[in-house]
C-alpha cells in the first residue's frame, strides 16, 4: 500500500552545488516563510561550523505543502567525510533530487551520493542548477550525468530520469534544459517531485515498525528519536516496544506520550504518523540510532543501519602540557570519554576504542575533515585535549595488508597543473585524468593512498596561492604501498618555559619558519617552528636582549620578524609527526612533542 498524500525526498549533490540554497527557495515558494519574517540564507545550516565553513555537516529535515501534497525534504552533506549522514538520510526517503552545477558538471561527491542512492534503488530527479552562470554548459553536463549513471550500472528505469533547470538563488525553475524566465517560480520543480517521486510505501494497518535514524535532544523532553515509520501507525497514547541492538535484552515497552512531525522548519505535536512518514518521538532516553519502535504485543525489529567503515584513526587524550587548565573547563579523561560516547550515539560513522593508556582514547572516522569538525566542536564546548596525527586503518585481504585509496579531483589554474603533479608524485599518487575546465582552469583527477593525501589540501592551497579547489572521496583498497616521504623540515623545539621575545625569535627565524610571535607563552617540549633542515633543533625562544651601556647603530636596530605561520587545527594534525601531538584548547592550537624533555625523548628513541 502507498500513501499518496506525502512524498519523502533527499537533496544530494557535490559540495557547493546548491542543495541548501534550493531548500531555502522551496521553503519560500511554498509559504513557509511569512512576508514579515526575517530571512536567513542557508537556514538549514544552523550549526556554527556549518555557517563558517559554508558546508552542510548534519542531515536535516523540513516539510512543505504543495497542491495538497506534503513533501518531506531532507538536506544532506556533500563531503564524503560525512557519508554516514548521507546514508542515514537515504533510509528516510523514497527518491532523491540530484543537483549538479551547470558549469562544473558531476564531480567526485556527485558520484558518491548517487551510488548510495542507486544502491537503495531510489529514483532521481536531476536538477541542473546555476544555469545562469556565464560558463554554464547544460547540454554537455546532462550528457556527463547520463554517462555517470551508465558508469554506476544504473538500471534502465533509473536512467529515464526527469530533468529540471534551476536558478536556486533566485527561486526559479523550468522543466528540461533551459533558463527559467523572469516570471517562473519553482512550480516546475515541485510538480516534478510530486509526479516522479513515488509515494511512501507501507501498510498503515500492519503491526507498527519504525526505524530510528537520528537523535536529537530537547531541554524539556530529553533525548528525541527521529526516523521513519516502515509499517503500521504510530499513535500518541499507544504502548510501543523499543528493540535494542542487543537481541538478548527484552524490548522496553512504554506508552507513547510525545509524538511529533515536521511542518516547515518546526516540529509540531501530532496524534499519529502512518507508514512511510517521518516522526520525532520523546520518552525513550535509552534509544540509539538503528533501534526499532515496534508493536508492543509482537515486537519485530527492522534490520539495523549499515554504513561504510572508518578509514582513519587518531587518539584523543588528556592535555598534559604545562599550560593545561588555563583555558578550558573540561579537562578530565572521564569528561572526554563521555563526550565521545555521546558523539558515537549520534554519529554512526565514528568509532571509539581503547588504548594502553586509560587517559587516551582511539577515535576512527571517515576522513580528516570529519575528525577536525569533531575536535573543533569539543574545543568550543570548553574541552582541552591533545590529539595525534591521523593514520590509516589497514584491512587484511587474502592475507595481504591493504590500505584505503582516495580519489581526488583538483580544480586549478592552468599554470599550476605542474604543481599538482609534482606534489602527488612522491606521495605514490598518479594522475588518471586531465580535463580542461573553464576560465583558464584545469581539472586534475588523481588516485593515491589515503595517507599520501594527508595534508595535501593545505599544501596545494599554499602552492597555488589559495586558488586550488580539491575534493576527495574513498575509492577502494590497494596493497600497502610502502613508506611515504615525511615533511622536509625538522621541528624547532623550545628548551624552557617562559614568554617568547622578539629578540630571540629574530635570530631563530634565520633557521626556519616560526609558528609563534613575540609575547606568547611557551614551555619545554613545545614545537615553535619548522627548521629549514630535516634535523630537529632545540632553542631558547625566551632569550632577552642584554642591557649594556654601549649604544651602537647595529645594537639598536629594530627587531624585524616575518609573520608566523598560523597553526590551524587542520594544518596541525596534518603537519605533526608520529612523536608529536596537537594541543587543543578553547583559546589556542599548539604543537608539542609527546615527551617534553630532551632526556625523555632520547630514552623513547632508544626504546
């Protein structure tokens, strides 16, 4: 049976192709925003980091009404690092809107998200966005989209997709290939969604089964379970059973007192949610992602969510530096562990595990960006911690260790193509495609071991003066490729605690590039710069100018310091070596040695 009164659809696309902007336009076109309301761009990107980075990190849902049909919209991330969010979102829907930039065409994450949609047998409506760009090439892009479907072995009924051209920023659309006129709204897109996305399937009279795909929290209601009703009808006041991952544990049976649905951007209380619809339930503080809300008399759990395994891991530990406790309010291993356990409950693509030290926790994820977002979120919550360099997770295939491989697509000005190829060659990478882009740019596709691409983003941004655009995604496994070259310069290490001085740093900057400026707190074992030679060196950054009665021209020259390299979180975890850590506090990002004293480092090297 199907329910013709609503549709469930996810918006999937490569990064920056306009998913969240199109959701804004659909909300406006269907009257969710009142005329007197203040409008916010990218209203679905509500998290601070989402707005700062300009990306979607968490999948979110909203609902609009169109000609008597309710359309539940799920906005998904474009970065493959947040693929767990995409996979969860696709369990909620019956079809997808595949957005593709009219100039850039399908890119790596387009392939990634489309492959996930096809694996779930979801039909697609292809939306060619930004057709008003001067360099738009809609017909060629449509041919590339067809080729992408062929490459992914799509079935015939998937390839017969409808096409809509849009200018999401202006809320205009037209069916087929073309440019929407001044008087066009989003009618063509919304009509196509209602006509092409199948109604939600499921028997509303069957015993209830509802899969929990996401979690949220409310100050008043506690933990909230978000998901989709697979069969039956969830009714307020009825008893329901919560089926856990542990099948040996009996289901928890409670009366359903809080049941909500999506209306616009809000969650509103409802009396029931039928098969195929999205729900929000409170009153089950024990609920986890993948659990099933089932019939109390005959609880039958649904198959649990299956997502791709993590490929990178790193350690999170208690901050043990001499400056620990000055900035943050959450400092203990118990607080860090509880926060990470809370993250795992809400993020199916993160894993945590033990280490030999009770104060250090191993955290595994999909990529550098995902782990950096988690660390940044903890930092903003008042945590102090120290993290290690990410390393790849190996997999044994036929008794041979295999490592993850990443495919990267780099969009650079033509004069920097050589820079890209020179950067990836020593990292065991190979260029698989060179395609001329637009406005004097070239699109370089390369494949390399995942560990070889650690740090490639900041390297290319520096080498191309910020003009490179790079996107990566997992591309399978290959036998271990051997050792890769490390960074070129050794660490400049402070040999004592104190406050850095301009006099000392002026002399040190001749030996390499500094990470700090004058007047900063330093401690023994803190890395204050990168030497121009591969050997490590210790130095005194706190040395002050000697005061004498002699006044000469050379003595009295003003101190001239080059601007220090700003050590951001992403740059720090990419730059450090295995014997170094990044110290993260609410106010500072510092690099340090695992062993702070010179004697301890010598002893560790002997071991």
